[in-house]
């Protein structure tokens, strides 16, 4: 029996930037006019900010799927404020869920 605690032997959660990019490329059509790389960068930054906050980190560990939806929402709200096009709310949730499936 092998037990892996927190990515010691198998890295399942490192490099979220690559996972976000992969998901954004996969869902490029749903992003509309937003470039997948711009979306992936925003998602990565929003994730970093989320997981740095101790309160968010605690909530996120309890419900990672919900945390990823919050991260995606924050990322696209930021992009919208910066003047980028934003995908539909359903797409934001679908992106977060696709990321969760990829990570799982």
C-alpha cells in the first residue's frame, strides 16, 4: 500500500496555470472573443489570491468545487472591469467545473 499525502509522490495539484490553460483552450468557443491565454492568466491570478487568503483557503479546502467557481467568477469580473469581453455565467461555471474534473 502506498499513501500519498499532499502531493508528496504524485503531483495532482501543482501548476494550476497549465490546467487552467488546457481548460480554456478546450472551451475556447465558449469564451467568445476572449483569448484563452488571457482567460487562463486571469484564472491563475484569481486562484493565487483566493488560496493566499486564510479564510478563503479554509473554505476552499472544505469545498474545492465551490472554491473554483468563486475563483472563476472573480477572474472574469476582473477581466470585465479591465475592458475584456466576459463569457456567460453558465460558461464561467462550466469552466470551473471542467477544471475540477481535470484536477480530480
